[in-house]
DNA sequence: CGTAATCTTGAGTCCAATCAACCAATGTGG
DNA sequence: CCACATTGGTTGATTGGACTCAAGATTACG
C-alpha cells in the first residue's frame, strides 16, 4: 500500500525493515478522496500531515480576480506538508486532481516516528527540500522560458518524477490534467497551451490525449527545454531523464 | 549584532534569555562578504548553515543561454539554508547584493542548539516555511500578474519584510537592486522595468533612486497589486502592509 | 442520445521584448 | 584637472509571442 512512498524516498535513502514497518503502520488506513475534493483549504489551521499514497493532487492559489496559479503537482509518494502544522493558517489550497488515497498523520505521531527512525526523518527533510527545489525550478520555468520550452520542461519533470514514484516507465504516464490546468501551472492561457501542444506533437516530441502523456523523443524534449534534473536531487538512484 | 535575526524571528516566537544567548553565541563572529561575492555556488556540497546578519543577498539560477532568474531576495535575519546540508549539491547559487555579514554554523552546532532550545527550533522551521511560502507567492507573481502589478507586489513584500527585519520603517528602505535585477526577479527585461517604474512614479506610488526605495502610497500599492501579506505568516506581531 | 465540457481554429489586439541610441553619473589615469 | 571609459538609466521605433474573443468540432458522460 505504501509502495509509492517507499519508492520515491528510496531514491534518497535505503530503509531497513523497521523503517518500512513504521512507514507501513503510519500510513495504514488512508482516506479516500474523489477528484476535485480539497485536502487542505487556504485559511485552514493545519492539523495533519498528509501523505499522498495514490492519485495526483495540486497546490494552488486563487487571486481576487479569479485567476488560478497551480503551485505544485503532487503524485504518489509526495508529502503535502511535512512541517506545515507549525503555521496558524494554510496559505494555499491542496486539492485532488484524480481519486486519491491520503494518509492523515498527526504531528505528534510524525515526530515520534521521526525520532525513532532517523532515516525516515532524513527522507522527509529531503522530500521537503526537493519540493522547495521544484518550486524554484518552476519559477525559473515561468520567469525565463517561452511557452514551448515551459511545457516541454514540465513534461520532462513529470515523466521523471512519475518514474521515480513508480507509477510510470518514464515514457508513458497517466496525467489527470486538462489543457487549462497545464496553463494554470505554467502561466499560459488554455488556447495557447493547445496550440503549443499541437506544435509539440507535430515535432514528434510528445503525445497527450485521453489523460495519457507519451514521451516520443525524451532526448530532444529535454534539450529543447534545458531540462537538467539535478534539482530533483535523485542522488542514490539514477538521476537522468529517461 | 544578531539583532535582526531576533527581530525577524520574534515576529513568530518570543525568545527567553537563554534563547537569546544561544543565538548570540551561535552567530558570534560572522564572516564579511563584499557585494558580488558568492556565499554558496551551485554544485557546492553544503557544509554550513548561513545566517544573514547584515546586508542583502540573492538566490539565483543561470540557464544555458545566460539568462538569470533571481529566486529569492534575502535580508538581515534570513537563513539561507536551514536543512540544505542534507543534500549532496546545492542546486542554485547564493550571492551578496551588498556588503554582508554572514554567520557560518556547522550542521552539528545547529542541531545542538535546536535540541537545547525548542523555541529556536520552531523559529527556524517557521523561517523555512515562510521562505517557501514567499517562493510560492513569487510564482503567482510571475505567472499571473502583469509587469505593473508584479513590481508593485515585490515592493510591498520588500517593504514589509524590511520592517519586520528591523531595517526600515516600512516606507523608506535601502534596496541594493539595479533595475536589471528587479527584472531578473520578476521576469521582465530591464527596459520594461524602467518604463514601469516611471509609470509607478508618475502615479505617485513609489520612488526608486540611488538605491533607496520610498513607498509614497502604501495602500494603493497593495491594492493595485493584490498584495495580501498572509503568506508571510507574521502571526504574533502585526501582519499588515505598512 | 442529448447536453456539457473540452478541445480546436481563426482573426485581431496588446503587452512586453528587441534593437539601438543617447544621457547622466561615476571613476580612473595621464 | 580634464579626456575618457564604464555603468546604469532613459527613450524611441519596431517586432513578436501570447492573450482575447468568438465560433465550431469533438469528446465525455448522464
């Protein structure tokens, strides 16, 4: 059940039997969410740490004029908020993009597990650092790259992360994103996302349809978008784009 | 000497005498850097935690084509990398925008202090969470706001953070940024930054010259850019834009 | 099978980038 | 003390990438 969590974190540390049992127990009975459900709403007092066991989720903010910016895409094995319980109020919303299974862990329980299992503690800090690093790369993406490069770069990242999470071979993956949400993630209008996707398909880079992303030419996709996966910090296992 | 660190973190927790002594001792003899010096270079193995005691610094990444994206602006009281020593390599560069004083603390020393002083531990986690939250807001800024709003929003944030750090009254502050670097922070060309600053001046919002930013109309600056300071999580002291 | 959501296409507009001078302030060396 | 170089700021003309608006094609779904 906790396979994907282990899969991702073992890109960084090697767990022993006791670690695995502790993780297993901590994520024992995850809660089911449906697509569209919100896990944490902006303004909520954070009460739990959320481990995404299955399904995809998104962080986002909405501006006064209704515009939406997606801040992160979360996939199986990602932790939504390792430390957020320290804060009085969540500053953004986390919602499900697909049906999800989410383990809710109390702060105290998490602290206990971390104290008893240093490797788990390190893995969670690492996970947190990687999330932050991804956020920085997204800022680079939106700040410095044009539409074509942006979407290519996003797809490179998603494909690699999905492979690490164990939900894809790195070339074909289920991506529960409409074109509009791709736009909300990379700062483009849905119309322009559409045209850009067509160009990507025409150039033989990727195919996106029916919720499935297929990477046709991973090398060129990476080189055209300047994708360098160092920011994912996949040190122990292979850190290359597939 | 450690006044600004205390100033910022006390926006979140109230330290006692022992906490203050521990902070004082930890940051006892900071290292001097000159403007332009790099504190941590991309690719470096992180060896210390860096506390910015005085001066301004920046995080940035450079792309293959030479473009630069500023990822964060750091001011007195900010911590560069609470947990980064866990990672094998830094994924971005941290450099000084002005002359700086930086306290270098070893991971072990930091862990000891945190273990002995729970309030300091919490304050550092909080600081880390706020940095991440600022990063998210920057992504919103670049992804969803036009040039005018972007720069207004940035200035709102800087003015408030400078006030919290104790280096400004919130209306006048020394900002060691050229127009080009403002552009690198918000994803605009220097030419367009220049024209936008002129418009802001013409509308009586701010004045920027000789390295000094003056906020003339804080209310309108905030409302025109949709600045809502909740993301800075200034819970204990006042969390309003000045 | 019908309705709604999503995707697609086209035409026109606009914000910001680009290119290229020019100006002002600063600083340096002869 | 002044010629000169350098850096940062300013301005103008032009281009272009992405947005907007609006309609039509497709797909998903109850």
